[in-house]
C-alpha cells in the first residue's frame, strides 16, 4: 500500500509546540499509522489508541500556537473581527482537518490566520490517512486468525488419534456417570435462585421486585427471574408471581446448562491431554479412578499407563461461572499426580501441564 502521504508529511511545526511527553506519543502514533497502512489492517483498540494520541497532541499544540497567543485572556479583542470570528471558533478535530483548513483560508490575512493555516496544512495528510484506515479495522488480524486456524487444525488432527479417542471415551463415561447428579444439582441451584426471591418478595418494596432483586448482584439470577415471573393485577393492586410453568422453565434451563457443561468438559480436557498423548504415543490402558460433581463443577480422575511402563494420574475438572453480564464461561483446572517415567523414576515437584508436554512426553527421545 502506498505510504507517500506519511513520508511527505512534516509535522515538526506541530510537535515542537507540544509538551515533550505528548510529542513522543504523537510521533509514535504517526509511526503506527504508517505501519497499519502498510499492513492494511488494525483492530478497533489500536485505532482508538492511535487516534487519541494524535488528537490529544493536536489539542495541546493548537492551544499553544493559536489560542494562547491570539485568543485567550482577551487577546482576541486586538484581532480583526473577521479573523476572530473564524480562527477563534475553529473546532480542531482530527477527522475534519481538511474542511477546517478550507474555513481557515477564508479568514483575512493576519498572523493568527497564517499560523492556523500552517498548522492545519501540516496535518491534512494524516487526517486523510486516518479516515482511509476506518475500513481497515478488523476484529482479529490475519496473523492471529491464521495462528488460531492452524491451532484448530492441529487440534482436529490430534483429536482423531487413537490414544486420544480412548481418553475422550473415558471422559465421556465420566459425564454419563454424573449426568443425573449434574442435572439435579443445576436444577436445585436454579430453584434456590427463585425460592430466595419468593421468600423475600414484598409487593410494597420495589427492591424485592424481580427486576431489582438480583439486578446488581447476580445478572444470571436476574435473567432467570425474568423468565419465571409475571405481573398480575392492575396498577392499583399489581404484584409479581411465579409463572404457572416456572418449574418446566427451570428444568429446561438445568438440562441446557448440564449438557453444555458435559460437552465442554469432554472437549476441553481431551484437547489438553491430546497434546501429551500424541507426542508421547503408546497408550496402553486408561482406567477411571473417580468422578464427582457439585454445584457448578465436574471432576474426573483417570490413570493412564503406557507401553514403555510410564504412567500418570490426571484429575480433569470444569468450574462453571458467570460474568458480571450474566454470560457463562468455564475454567478447566487440570492436575497431574504420581508421574512415573519409563525407567521407574518419579517426577519431583509440581507436575504442570508444560512439564508433562516436555519432560514426560519427550523423556528418552534424545537418547
């Protein structure tokens, strides 16, 4: 992409009028502008930061070059009326520099007019470049998208590995063993949300109304109440009650949450173990050692043995949470225990995922 505008732009007149720290940020923003034009893409966050650093610098420089010497503290009174009316009322915005320049050129010839025009002329190209970058904003840069696609493809290939499939089957068995308990736990949790409101509801107290009861403390619970309550009566005797089918609504929500938890538990934990299994190879046996579930959690423990006589125990988990906006997300704590190498020695210290992917999976490779 052609960068002639930035290469030809001389902003020293503007930057010399800025505080040193502001000028540093301004110059860095100009460098970023050149880079983004060359790359042909940038994120909204990058665009915002770059534009703000340019705009703050312009504001400071305009104040020092034009407003302080010619306008502020009554100095405008010594200006020709038309100069004051035009130059003193210019709105300096980065994206409107070309239009502002045209307006400045209509002012009578005066030192203030000449300074303003010189200021604006040095920034026209940058203003145009900023506008040209608006349609180059992307959610994710190509390099990141390509890396994610590559990782997705690598995961897809790994997930087809025979050893990985065996571990996946064991994790699926965990979810099937816990299926009923998980559903009942989630249903009990949702029921408690509703019951807590029902027990404290007072039609005369607006803070206990469904739209206020959980609004600030628990957005997800707030959402559940909106789905399970309704208004009855007229404006003189209005109150909130539970829907006739609120239990069915809770049951459906509990089932949806449970299925989502099970699917994510299996996929995410299989993906994490796949990196070790594919690299290591030679899985001999997978033994289910235990499984449990509590409110918002799933946990399973497997014992993996390999043909070279190495082995380890892994406890894979899922912890279900909700953001402040009520959006669900999960964490997947994984811990490794009793890690044994092919020669019978044990891994000392904490067996992290990184150590399992390197020390354990690579053991003996270079020998």
